[in-house]
C-alpha cells in the first residue's frame, strides 16, 4: 500500500544542466521527475512527486505531467522503456525523453519557468508493486543526453569533493591549534549534504508505510 517516494535529497543543484535515466521494470503508477528542498510527500495519503508545488513529474501510465495538479501530456510507457529526465537550471526548464526520443513521440519540453526553493534533486513516487532502476551517471547511458547536459552524479561527486576539502581544512585548523597557534574545536564538523540518498520521513521509502495507493484521476478532470 501507500505511494512511497525516493530521492537524492542530500544533494540539490541550483545551476547547470543535469540528466538521469530510469529503466522501467514495470508499467504501472509511477511519477518520476524532480523535487526541490521544500518537498514533503505523504505516502499514506497517496501524495507524491508532482502532487504539490515543490515537485514536477511525468507519468507514462496515465500520460500526465504533474505539478500541483495534472495535465494530459506525453507518450505511454512500457516495461523496459528508458525514461530520460533533463533539467536546465539556467533556462528553468524540464524535459523528458522516452528511449532517447523527444517531440517525435510526444515527449520533450514539459515544464517552463520552473520556480524552486533551495535547489532540485531527482525523485520518484510509486505504488508498492512498481519497480524501476535509476542511473544517475555512474553507469554508461542507455541514451546519452544532448550536448551540454551532465549526469546528476557529477553534482554528487562535486559535493563529496567539497566535503573532503572541508575535512582537510578542519584538520589543518586542528594542527595549528595543537601548536598553540589558534583555537581548536573538539566537536566534529557538521557534515554537508554530500551524496545521493533515498528520501525518508514524509517522502516514505520503498515498501514503506501502509496506506491508500495512488488512484488514477478521471480523464474528464480539468487539467491543472
């Protein structure tokens, strides 16, 4: 039961062009895209990525795009398809491809004038029977992104590098303190968000709290 969310909440991006892929291992109710720092899902109430203003998603089961509501958009996906998720922070746009194809199959540009809080990170919500595999860039792409886009894993690695630099700087300060040349802190540095991790708490987790699964909205509902 429920509509759990998983995401890389520990590492948000606010500039540049980013890409990740999702290979679909099932074909049912999944909402895949991006969330900002203000996103809070509610698995028990069936609220996931795209259901509120702090998130954006594509759903190829019902052929909707989601952002604080839904609108008919995109192609219908099948098991084994590869969804490409593209984020251009400079142009403030989000696009999606299906098996490397865009506008020619009804995909492509989905959201414009994206306004976000803090930064954005990959995230997805799904019913418990659904399965998918993320590739953030640590494995070869099934369908490489357009020129200028980088794998989201690059941002994760850069964040890890920043954290290691902080640790080295802290160690240097401790060394000076040991020589009586400056103050030293006995408390460890506060870790910076440095790596992608599964969303928790309100976002839920795979096989998380039991609750009502996401029900498909009626096709006659007005698009948001």
